[in-house]
């Protein structure tokens, strides 16, 4: 048993007795005799776990112009109404540290306000032919460890809080290594690149209630300079970058002890923009009756180059999955066995506006379970159903999972659905491609379903391919092909095995076949957990992903395959030694780069001959 | 659940009592996070210093433990420790072959995990917290914690065969 051994080993780890005694002595000296004091409010049993349904008695309030009226959500007129809603649902926190108050303070740093982006310096070798982060929706960038603009490679090492800029090419060089450390903040492992700006974000470790965003200007690659800083309440749910607008979604939870009636900033989201603090206006807040505790989902749009907040909104409701297209943000929230979805529109300028609310049965696996197409929103969910099973002399109720696909219109009203797909299984991966949706369910056998969505009101399952194992992520690969990466499984026992890559022929969605597959040498790859770890490009005919082998000594590799004549052909297997993860592949022009926390390899993209290797 | 009357301080929350009971617990979490005994000693001291400021507010035994662990996580984020070094303090035993999965080997595998993962493994398997409780402790999303725990387990499974991973 792991637990026993782990506990046993730790029980041997103890502080030195002398040190213990020293601390105990100092405690006894300083320990204040307990004194009587009175709490602000009477202490009653803390309500444990029960869902609280907030009834907003302020009546049926119209929502601001342009938005639809909705009986379930309410738009508070002022802070007092918000206060009441928050107070009612706020639970006691275990974590109030009085002297480290929930105050938004700005971290120190050197700021230089740059007016606009500066043009690139003379010796321009920017190559427009380069890869970008593997994202869900084209035009909607997602944060990642590595970014490139075709001339430089930007790499983040979050363990050491350093940011490295490497000049790409056959003889790559490290141009700078910047320390991004901010006291009491914890750097996230991903960033954005937009023109001459790089965006980083951090968790506030002290209060766990703030997210700090730092924008650096990198026009001088030898000397990146911080130019803007934002602090938003809550901790990161997700982020996106569309054009020069950075969207930050956070979950902001409020504990009972934090709330002061006279101080709106204790129960309303706040944000700090280059040292200017604002409290969100009641106009920008909506209260949903669906929440277990007091928490907001806060969405802000920031202009990266100007350093301004373009738009800010908050929904008093927890979110568990977010989807973002170029024009809409969908927030999904759990409501018992259903999911409530909210649509916020986003304009080209970055203005966010609430639009509508809808409901679907079941829960969503991740962002890929949601898709927007031609003003329709499609969802694939897994739901738990209670089923009564009759036996000879008795009956029993069992819970069975089943899967569904829903099509909602732009008002999030259901127009079409297919339910009870593959009972007993759950969704493992989803990919929507225009009029067709593909998704994988798994228990032992992996049906890859194809759904025809050409008529939104009548979605139809047109194919189900049964194969052992499952795919965690599906990627389109040119015309008529779908690439999947996941794991193999034993057909009889269902025991999950090694990493498996598959190429599906989807030229006829009603008759999908697994044209090729390859089972790898171990069962762990970062690509099983995030789509960003997979490099896939049909034009270059290359697929890249990391693999980790734990059989003797932990060793990680980066695998490169191309797809030729219906077969996977291994082009490279690069050994990165003892590194756990954070491998990424990208290309610029003729070179393919593979980068880890401390090494950069450069290969020729045609024959994968090694061109260079540097330590970074 | 509150089990004290208004206006008094919980017996179990008194710093000396809390120290007797939880010094080792705090130390071990600090050790798993920093991988360094010297830093863990410093953190042990710092944690109880901070705890002295809030002990009067403790409402129950569970509250005391959770508060101490929360402070420990905070302190072991601090840049004042040598925490940012990747070096692990070598444990006394040499690495065993994979046939002999000793306690030390298991601990070593956990310490090899990245910070976030070994923290959730520790809070789950040593402190006995559930996903929800761990999320609460770090003011994180339960789904984030679930993912971290799943990934950590998946990684550990490669070198440790165990039913409870």
C-alpha cells in the first residue's frame, strides 16, 4: 500500500528535539493568557455542505439594455442587494489571517510606461512561417509555456520564475533571462505573446484571493521591461487572448468573516489597473440563484498595449468549465445533475456583455465539450442516471452514466438533442468539426461516435467505431482525417495500457475507420492531460508529443511522427533525460525546435538531422 | 462545528497544546514542500509564530489543524527559504532496485514530483484530506485539485505498484 509506506517514511522525518524545545519555550513565554472577548455575531453551528438556494426577493429586475430578460438571474440595483445575496450564502472560512488582510496591494516592480509598440530592430529575420500554440479555436489564443513570433522563442520556467528569450535559427542564442519573481506571488506556468508584449500571471499566495497580471515589453530582447500590472480578485479559472485583448476569468470566493456591510470591496469584485483601484459597479454584476457558496466568476478584458481595463463583468456563481470563441464566452456551472450555461458576448473591441442562460443535462468534460458554430452552441455531456433494475424477486436502483449531445440556439434554448448514448460509459474526448461532431466514450471498448449536426434540430448519430482503449484528445488532420492521442486498453479486462496514437479516416463520417495506430513504450504523456502539449500540423505533415518512461530511471522524450501512406512514421525520438514534463515542439521556417526547462534542440524540419543544441 | 462558548478560547487551540499535537504534522508538510530540513525547521518556527496571532479565533480541533497547514503552505511559498533550488536533500538510504519498494523509496518518488503534485499527494495520503478539503485549504477549485491528484497518482504508479494509487 502506498499510503502505509508513505506514512511510515514520513514518520521518520521529525524536527530536531532541541529546536522543538526552543519553539515551545518561546511559545510559553509569549503565550497570552486567554481573555474574554466577544465575537461580532453569535456563533452557531456552521452550515455544512448543504446547497443553499438563494431566493432573490428584490423582484424581477430588468437587465441592462441589449440583454435579454431572464427570470432566473437577477441584476442588482445597488451594493446593498449584492451584500444581502453574498451574506446569505457565504460560509465560514477556516483561513482568515487577521493581520494578512484580504487587501489588494500592488507588488513592487519597475514600471516604464511605453506609449505603443515599437517596431522591430533592423536585422529582421522574422519568419512568418512558424507554428503557434495548439488551441481549440483559431484566432483565440491560449496561454502556454512556450511562444514564438518567428524570430525569437520565448520560454517560461515557472519553477525558477525565469523567462528566457532565445534567438531562433541554426545557431540559436540566449538573448536574456529575466527573473520574474514577485514576493508572495506564485508564477503560473503559461504566458501570452502579442506583438512586442508578453503577459504573465501569478497567484497571490498569501491570501489566495488575487491574480496578478504582469505585461512586459520585449522590443529589446536583451532587456524585457515590465510596463503594466493588473490585479484581479479571485484565482485563475482560465485566460484567452484575442487580438490585443487579454481576457482573464477568475473564481472569487468570499468567506463569511470577510464581509463588512459598509465596505463593498469586501464582497464585490475589485481590480487594480496600474495602481488604480476600482470596485466593480453593481451594473456589471448578475446574481444567479445557482450556487453552493458565495463565489463570483469575474471576467475582465484588458488592453495589453494600453494597459487599460476595457470591460469587466461578474456573475455570482461558480464556474467549472469555460469555452471561448471569437465572439462569445460560455460559462458552465453545476446545478445538481445538470449544467447551467451562460453566454456572454465579446465584441471586437473587447466589450463583454451578458446575453442568455440555458440548461443541459449532465456535466462537461472540458472546453472541447463545447462548440459554437453558425450561431448554434453544441455540447456533449456525461450524466448520471438512476436506473431501476428488476431482478427475479427484487429490484435495485443503480446509477448508470450516459452521454448526450445538445444543440442550443443563441438564446441558449434547446433546439436539438441526442440522449442516452453509450450507457455505462463516459466521455473521454470530443472534437466538433463544423457539421459533424466526434466524441469518444470509454469503459472498456472505445466507441468513437460521429454525429451529424447539419440540421441543428435533429442531430443524428451516424457512426460508432468500436476500438480498444480511448483517445483523450482529438485533432483534425487535413481533409478526412482525425488524429487521436490517448491510451490503449485490454479488450477483455479493460486494463488501461500504454499511450496510443490513432489516425481515423473520417472521409465518410458514417463509416469511420481506424486507419493506423501506434502503441508507445510507456503509459504517460503530458499530451494525455493537455492539448497544448501536442504539436500537430498537416501542412508540414508532423505530429509531435512528449513521452515519459518510468521503467527504470525517469526519462522523457519528445516523439515526432509523420503520416505517410496510411502509416505513422517515426521521424525522431529526442531524449531529454531526467525531466518530468514541460516539453514543447514548434517550428520556424526550416527548423524544428524542441524545448525543455533547460535544453533547446534544433532539427532540420525535412530530414530531422540535428542542427544545434543549447543549454538555456 | 463550533464546540466552544462565546468569549473563550478553545483549549486545543492554545499554542502550546497545538504545538504538542501538530509540530510534526507541520514539519512534515514543510519538508515535503521544501525537501530541506533546515528550511523546515525555520518554517516550523514561523508557522507557530503566525499561529500565535490567530489562535484565539479557532473554533474547533479541525480548524486548528487546517489553519496550521494553511499557514505552512503559505510559509513554504516564501522566497526567504532556499526552496527555489531544485536540489533534494539526499535521504539516508541508497536507491533500492524496483523489486524492493521501501518506505524511503516511496518518499523519494513523492519528493521527485513537482511542488503542486507532491503537496496534494501529501495532503491526501498523509493528512487525510479529501479533494474538497484540499481545494478549501488552498482556495483552489476542486477540479484543479482533482486533476493534480490524478496526474500525481498516474506518475507515481509508474514506479510504485499499489492498489491505493
